[in-house]
């Protein structure tokens, strides 16, 4: 039985910023938060910031079905190295996570991981948009987030039914919220598109996806949220029009939340001029105007959370032509650095969007994203906001290396990660 002191840092959480050391007990809770305290073991955090562990609402772990690209264990390790203590796994596996047995398999595989892996479930059976998944059974099994991510629910009536169904199940989890998270894309408009439709797609001769393919579904689901009163979470918001509609919906008091990915506020469709499939993602990289709108949405609180949409792919699959290659990018290990480098936001606001705000959306505040205070769960991240480092895909913990930030210099890095009281990352190295 031993205690661990994290010394020399500034503590930042929802309550604000203060200089203090943090002592973690053997029971995986915080024992003390005050200056100049000692313990059995010490982690140096001089010049760093201690904050509640990061929470990612949008991660693809590929297991079951595509373990050559990622496993739950390798994805959890990448997450811990990126400062995450909890991640939400998307259901587009093989088979799809549309039933309790697949959810149980994901949880079982996550038992030995070094961050919490919370499986989401599909809205529709097989993510085909034809028949609703068994929500009640899945909620009883602990699922709180439903999404057909990778596809938007195309059928208006089915989406209305999904919202009404989810809204009727609050009695099954009175302390939590059931969230329907939507990948907004009208497929009749985006079909055969492989990048953003605009000036660059015309120059490159690549089929495009117009921003309106996203915006029309955002508009529909805001209307359905108003009709049903059920929460809607908008995934990987990427266009100025979407940000504007979500802002108006929030001003009208509707229960909507939204996330933006790191690549949608740091990269543009001009990156595709290289024809490098590393820059192919879904939804696609948009224009500089859209990037500016996403940044503004994060800064003014319209967009609640920074997510990664971490999407590993094997080297072989990404070495195909731009059109043939699958969409997706790594994001877990670079997320904080990208946000810290590219966003004109106070550090406290960036940490809010990466920790306590997504934790609240996923009903995780009892364990993740809560205040750094005595008696709270010791799920913590220690970051060095000034450290400049260069991204090398081959050095990342993921089984894949498809990062769009290859060889780019970023500012800010995770130094230590404390998960369930254990220092699982020390000085940037995973301990197991």
C-alpha cells in the first residue's frame, strides 16, 4: 500500500486554477490537494498542469473484426499516452455493436486496458437505418450513447422514433442521460464524393461532398430535437453552416451538444492537393472559412467537446489511391498538442472541451472529468503545455500509423497519465 505525489504543477479543473501538489492513495482516490506535500512515491510535474483526465466521445477501436488496424488494448494504450482516462468506442465493428453480446465482448477486451473503454451502441440494427436496435436492453446493459457513426440515419421517421424511444427510457438510468449521437450526412448528396466539394475538388478532379450534405441533416435533427425533447449530440461538426444552426438551437434552449475533431480545426481541403490518402477523412476536410467557424464555435461554447474520431487503418489500405483508400486518421496521441497549437483559446477552455464537458455529455462525471479534489477518483492528466515535439507515425502506440500530422511540430505534450490511481504513463512512456 503506497501513496503517490504529483509535485510542482498547477492544478486546473472546472473550479479554476491554483498551485498545488496532488496525492493519490492506494484506493485510487485523491487524498490531498495542497502545496508542498509528500508521499511514498513522487512524480515530478514541474512546469506542468494537472487536470482531470481527458475524455474522448468518438474513437474507433476496430475490435471486433479489424484487429490488424487496432485492438482495444492498443487503442487504450494510445489513449492513455494522449492523456485520456476514458474513451467512447464507436459501434461500427464487425459485427456491429447493435446487441448486448457485442457490447459485452468489447467490455471484456477492455478489462486489462489502461483507460476506461465505454462502448456505444448502434441506433439501428446493422447500422442499416431500417430497424431500431433494442435500446431498452442495451440501456440495461449500461449503454448510454447510441450512434450509427459512419452513417447518418437517413430515414426521418426512423430518427424520430429513435429519439422518442430513447426519451422514454430515462427511468432505466435516472442518474444518467441517454444520448443519440448523429453522424450528419445526407447520402444522396455525398454519394461518390471523397473530399469537400469546392474549388480544390474541381482542380483535383476528385468527386466532392458538399457541406450541405451535413447541414441538411443537422437542420432536420434540430427540428426533431425540438419535436421530441430528446437530447441530440452532433458528431464531428465540420461546416460553418452547421456551427451556425447549432448555435441558434442552443440559444433557443434546445438540448443539443456538439463535438469538433482536431483535424477539422487544424487542416483544410487544400491538404488534399498532394493526393495523399492520409488527408482523406469522413466528413472531409473543409475550407478555411469552415475551419474558422469551427474554431469560433469552440471558443464561444457552441461546440462543447473536442473529439478525435481516431480511425486507424493499415498501411496497405492507406497506400491505395485517394479515391480507393478508406477515410480516417489517427488522433488520440496528438489531440491535446493540435488543440494547444491551433486554437486561440485559453488553456482552461481547451481542457474543459477535452475533459469535464465531454465527461458530462457521456454521464461520466462521477469518475472522469470531475474536480481535482479530496475523495474524487484519481483519473488525472499531467501536461506540459510548452513542450514542442515532432510527430512520427511509426512511433505512435496505435497499430496503425495514418496520422495527417507526420513530421509536423506541435506544442504541448502529455507527460503523465494517472488511471484509477495508477501512473500508467510516466514521462511520456506507457508503463504497461
